[in-house]
């Protein structure tokens, strides 16, 4: 598969935070009200560089996002599209930055990179491991990694990758993922015998594919599937990818909204080499991600971690419990099942070392890593845990972006 670098110009829409949305009609209505966003960002920017709605700054963002403002309903569906005036929490447009992503141009990861940093140049990579190695080795400035989805939970395989590198999380991006069924021009749905896509996309569309009664074949990424279809002129095969990929590669869209759940959001993390290039003001809505390795034996440690945060009134936004010492995948599931989690220990003097931990917690909390309450909570956890590594501190962004 020949991957080429691309420069994307995207219209960006903002969906309301998940807490304000209802789960209703499972079918996806493609109509989008493009109000103000052009090329991923418009000329109007709030003074603090945070996302605004319709340029009037009515919408709370970056973790707050509770206010419903300037909402527009589309076709009676519960999807709400709002324009945003800047990309990337913290107002960093990313001009001059190179961001590595897995996949061919048009992959969802590329959209996420462009959402985070609208001005960046995206660099396609064959695998997530290549994207992380590229930023680690200094070939690019950032890498983008999907880490969880509303339908599948934590992408353990990608967490495994992240933890093996000395990288820091600098931004989070929630992307609404619309899946379409794409085929060569003129091909009809009844002629499709096989569907190819990224394994996650195939999993997210399991029921729809079962209804179609087609064979499924995993490939490296959604846009790569489209590229494969196009370059081999496959007439009995369709691909699951975004409407944007259909445009880029000139394919027909046979069906929209293939995902089994109407609410399908993937969370991505933007990664950089340390030290973090992001400096958050003391009063910013921030999040801190960390990994806690412990001795296992009981679930008491989970209660102790919860108490370290709750006693300081710190809210957690993620807690994933991995117990992988039973050889059978107990607790961990996914790619990491049965194997200890390998974490690069950067805390010791000398060269960072890769250490194996069977019992691990992935924790995201509200608050910055330099907030005394968060610092104290981490200190308390360090007293009973084997090891704590802070993965990054970044602006909290509870918005869900919708790119088409
Ligand atoms: O294949 C792509 O387009 C990707 O960006 C990868 C990926 C993933 O790994 O989860 C990203 C978002 C969607 O959930 C489907 C696939």
C-alpha cells in the first residue's frame, strides 16, 4: 500500500458533550449544518484560545461544556452540529508541526490530528507503532493514538504501545465516528460479497454486516481499505470508512451510519516527546493521566486509589483495572490478555528501563499534575503502589468533534 502525505482541509463541527445527548435513532443522517467552521478553524477565536460556538463564545468547553447554547437540531435526529472557531484546546493551531498517524490519508486518526492541530502536516504511517516510533525518534513532532471508544472501551493494545515509550500526552480529542459502506463507482449493494476495514470498524458495525451477510476481512486502517479497493478495482468488495474517505478516493457511498450504536465516539490522545510543550495556566480545566502498577492480590488497592482521589474531592474520568498474572487474560482482555503490561520506567536515574507489571490501573483524573491536591493524591498512592508514572497533563476537552 503506497501511503502519501496529505494536506487536509476540513470543516469541523462540534457535537454537544456526551452527557447532554440522548441515544435515539440508530441511523445516521448525513446532513450537516455548516455554520461557521472553515478549514477546521475560523478567524474568530476566544481570547483564551478555547473553542467557541458561532464565534459568540456562549458555549462552555474544555471540561465544562455543560451549557447548551446555539444548538441546531438536524432532521429531528439527536445529533447536534455546531461550528467551532478554533481547533485544539489551548488554541495551538499547530502550524509547522508534523503529526504522525496510523493509516492512509483519510483515516479517522488523521481527522483527529487535524482536529487537535488544524494547521499541522499529517504524516501517514503503516502502524501505530511506527507513528509512536516516529515521534520518539524525533522524525515528527507529535503522534495521534486512539485509546478508547464508546463501543469497545479501552484500546489495550494502544495503551501497551504508549507505555513502552517515553512520550507525554499533550491533548485529548473526542471524535464522533460515522461509518459508511463504500464501493467502486457503479457497484450495487447486492453485488458486495466481502467488506474490508480496520478491525475496530468491523467490530463497531458487526450487526449491520451480519444483516448484509458478507464476509469480513480486517486490514490496517479504514482509509487503507478504501485505497486498496480503488487500486485493485475490487468490484465484489466494499470498505467501511468515513464519508471524507469516499470523497478523497472517489468511491460511492452505499450506506451511511453503519455503526451498531448511534453514539459512537473514539477518544484520541496527542503525544509528544517530553518535556511537554503544553503549559497550562493554574486555573485551566485540566486532566492528568497516569498508570499505577501495584502488587495485586486483592481489589483493596483500587479502593485505596479511589480514596486517595475522593478524599481530596478529585473526580476520576477513567479507571481501567488490568490483572494479567493468570495466564488466561483475567481482567485485562484484548491484546494484552495474559501478559504483564510493559511500562517504560523513566523515573530512575540512568537510562529508562522497560519493566513488566501484571497488575496495573489506568487512571485519568480532573486537575493538573501540578495542582497540590493531585500531587498529594499521587504521593499517597506511591506509598502503597509499586510504581506511578504520570503520562501527561493536558486541557480537559469534553467536546465531541464531528468531521465530514
Ligand atoms: O482506521 C482508521 O481510520 C483509524 O484511524 C483507526 C481507528 C481505531 O484504531 O480505532 C480509529 C477510529 C475508529 O474507531 C476506527 C479505527
